[in-house]
């Protein structure tokens, strides 16, 4: 009985811990695909991620629910891209 209990406990633990590593998130920096010339004086950026209508907002929330994406992640990413362009 003790051996059966131990085997069942190990099986349950293995099943539970196997679900813990469904995805791995890494943060990696990569150089720009196109280097900016040294004589560049100004850069214009356009943030096109902001939804224009209630319908667009609804589909953004729906997409986030299906993909596991957090609320406001698109906007935060776009804002960060706009901010990083001006840094040396």
C-alpha cells in the first residue's frame, strides 16, 4: 500500500511540474537591421497601435484573452520603440 501511495504521489507531482514549463520568456537585445547614418539630424516616428474605435478596442481585448497577452502590452511596446529611437 505504501509503495502504491508513493508511486501515485510521484506521478501526480510529475504531471503537475510538467505543466510549469509550458513557455520560457527571454529578453535579448539585437542590433538594428539598418544602422542610422552619423549625419542624421531628426527622425519621425508614428505610433499606429492606438485603437480608433470601440470595436478595435474590443478586438484588442479579445486577442489578448486568446493569446495570453496582458492589457496595454501593445501600447507599452510601441511607446518604448518610439522612446528608444531618439537615444544614442
